[in-house]
C-alpha cells in the first residue's frame, strides 16, 4: 500500500496539473471505482461537473481535492493499485481506466483514475465542520503526520508512553501518527536500532524523539527520489516510478547483510505482513520470567 511519500508525490503532481481547473465532464467507467460514494456513479459525476478544484491536500496516506467553496472534497483512495494520472486527452485509454475527468480549458489534458485491482476509488464527501484544515468528514479522526508543521511532538510522546502496545503497532496507528506504513516503519526502526516488538511505553522522551526524527528523515529521503515503487503500479501523475527501493536498509532485505554490522537481515511474519530487522542491531525485548 502507498505510504506518505508516495501519496505526497501524487499530491504535488496534482497541484501542478489540476489545481484551479474547472470540471467539464466526468465519466465513471466502473461502478467499483465510486463504491464509497453513496449516490453512485451518476450522482458523483453530476455533483463534480462544473466545480473548480482547489489545491490538493494530504494528511498521512489520505489525499483529497477540495472543491471551490470548500463544502465538498474528492477523496482519493489509491488502494493497492490505484493511479491518478494526468494524460493528454487524445492518449489511448489505459486498460484499467475507471474514471475520466475532463476540464473546460484549452490545456488539453485530463485526469484519469486507473486501478487494476479495483480496491481504490474516488468519492465526494462533505468537509468536517470542526476541521481547520478542511478535512473530509470521513477522515476527520486521522492524526497529523510527522511532516506536518503542526504535528505535536509532546502529545505524541505522551500518547506513545500511554499505549500498551509495541512500538511498530504504535507507528502504524493512524489515530496516533498518520502516514507511516510497513515499509517506513521498518526503515525508521532499523535506523533507531529498535526491535519492532519493543513495548511503546518503555521509550523515553529522547528515544521517542530520536525515532520520530528517523521517521521524518526516511520519508524525506524517499520524497527526494519519488517514493518507493516495487512495481509499475506505484507511479506519479505522469506515470513515472520512484526509486527509493534502491536505498532501503531493512524492508525486503531478508538474508542480505545489515548495512551497519554485516549480520544477515531477518524477516518475521507480523500482523499478516512482514517485519524486517537486524538481529544484532535490533535485539528483541526481554520477556520477564
């Protein structure tokens, strides 16, 4: 699943190519692409037509396009294979094209939602009444992400200390800190020399601040190279893949030497996923007898 850097790469592309444009028409080509929109495809198209898109926004892994007036937003769910592409209007349709948005200007490009596995989609939502950031109401509960200037480090540390859970579970808790997924959690934990099963409540303030710093560093490094793309499904709005996968220190490196100490990296099943770690640099917590 795309994490904060991959979603931010898409957001920046949409800001460049879509912000300020008015929708002329919308085609919904597959009903699953709007299954999260209660009114269905015809209602989605009708309510979006004629509206002007403002600067796209993001919180954590969630991306939305505010509409002029800010009463409604288009929330994008990329899922496992969703792509928001800006294409010339005369470009051939992609095999898995699900939604097409045309604009009433002379730029000659259109916005396409392409989704091979149809787990993603677009939907219209009202703006949360008490949200200063204009969040769609369905994601109003999502915490700020570590790259947000208004992220509260003190509150994060106190919440972390209060959680009776492990440090990796806490990193993936989107109500505590948003945007971190399996890849960047493993990368930050490796940099911090922390085992994924370390109890979150045992982290001191300096240790949690250090971990947060590593989360930010690895995400910024990924942003610099367009995010992490393990296959052709994770691309920016121009269809280009990121290449941070070449710089990963932990994730996906089972049996390869740790870049710090040379010990073979290990992989363990974890919550229907995998955790990658160095058994020497990231020693497991002691279990009281």
